[in-house]
C-alpha cells in the first residue's frame, strides 16, 4: 500500500457501522492499519462486523449508539479515548431515508430524518473535534449524498439533511483548520444495498430479486458510467479522506456517483 493511505497507529470511530457501507469502511480502515471503534443502533450487524475483523487480527471494539442522543455519541468517542488513547478519524455514516411528497410529510418523519442525518452528524463532529483538538490533528469524514445536490422528488427530508451535512462540513472545516483538523464529505450516488433496496422488499422483509433487478437496470441506464456503486467504491473514498493522501484537502466533497452529478 502507498504509505500516504496508511492508518497504522491511528484510531477511527465509525457511526452507522451496521450498514453495508459502514461495514466496508470499517474493513478498509482496518486493512489500512487503524484500530476501530464502531457505533450503531443495530447491534447484531455491528457485532458481526466487529467479530469478523477481530478474527482477522484487527483491534476493534463496539458500542450500541443512538446518534440522535448527544450523550451516546460522546460516550462512543470516550470509548475510543479510554481504549486506544486518541482519536484520529471520525466517520459519520449513520443515516435514514423517508419517501413522501413535501405536502404530505408528517412532522414526526421530518424530525426523525433531520435528527439522525443532520443532528447525529453534528454531535459526531462536536465530540470528535473536542477529542482531536488535544493533539491538534485529525480527519472527520461525513456521509452526504448526491441527493443533497440534485432534485429528487419524494426525498425532501433526506435531501435537506444531506445538503445540511455539506454546509456543516464546510463551516466546521473553516473553524478547525487552524487546529490541524480536516473535515470533508463523501456524496455517493446510487449504491447497491442498504436503503436503496427499500422499494424491493417483500412484506416479510426479504428482497424481491426480480423487482430489484428491474430497479438495477433502470438506474444503470441513468448513470453515465453505466454501473452501480458498491460499498467498496465508497469505502475507498472514505480511506482517501481519512488518510494523509488527502492532507491538503478540507471542506470538500467527493462525488462518488458514476458521473450522475458533475459539479
Ligand atoms: N445506499 C445509497 O445509495 C446511499 C447513497 C448516498 C448516501 N448514502 C448514505 O450512506 C449511509 C449508509 O446508508 P445505507 O444505504 O448503507 O443504508 P442502511 O440503512 O443500511 O444504513 C444506515 C445505518 O444507520 C444506522 N442508524 C440509523 N439510525 C441510527 C441512529 N439513530 N443511531 C445510530 N445508527 C443509526 C442503521 O442501523 C444502519 O446501520 C447513510 O447515511 C445514507 O444516507 C447511501
């Protein structure tokens, strides 16, 4: 591996580690040498990721974390400090999505999406900066989305939250640059797995493969590179932004979307 991508001796916290992307990012960071602290509401998936990485010989701990609760996010960062003595990388991945036209959106759904996608990232940034300031270094990588840059009908709550993540990323990057802390974001387009399977689920929760395949075909046609993103594609962007390979970047967004949106 190019040494610029090496995370040996560094500690990374990942929220939303149960998701396919969180899992891929955890694996990418572990392979680059990082010690990991994983957080998610969904414990089973997070523990499966932890156990797999432990079996591969990596240093990993996890803690059930609701990112909408500031005290729980603080406790996740505390776990990193108490177990590994420092925090070098914070990846804010946890997110939810909700489909409804603006005119029909319930206040409860609006609040839930903003609480997880925006306040959760805000709390993650606050706790991470406090820990990183002690060492005057660190990299925060936030999960935005191409939905924050394009007009996707039915996704107002989600799009607002992901645009807000970008605004937060820029403002915080300007505030903490002098402390040696970088803050960037990744804005994926369509990525296979996770929330993009929600319309192809049967009532029992299992995937309707035929419906999913029709969705894949339709989406692929809209993407200039004619291919769907994978969790590994996103994990590579998260490694770049976490590592010294991006040491001259802050306040930026990487658009990993197959060319769907070209700023
Ligand atoms: N799949 C895509 O195409 C795509 C595209 C762009 C951005 N994203 C973003 O990537 C991230 C992962 O999405 P995914 O598609 O893998 O979906 P997913 O639903 O599989 O993952 C979301 C994760 O967030 C966790 N989570 C939800 N609420 C939480 C809370 N209150 N506290 C802690 N964890 C919580 C879930 O348990 C889950 O592990 C999200 O932020 C999403 O917005 C996804």
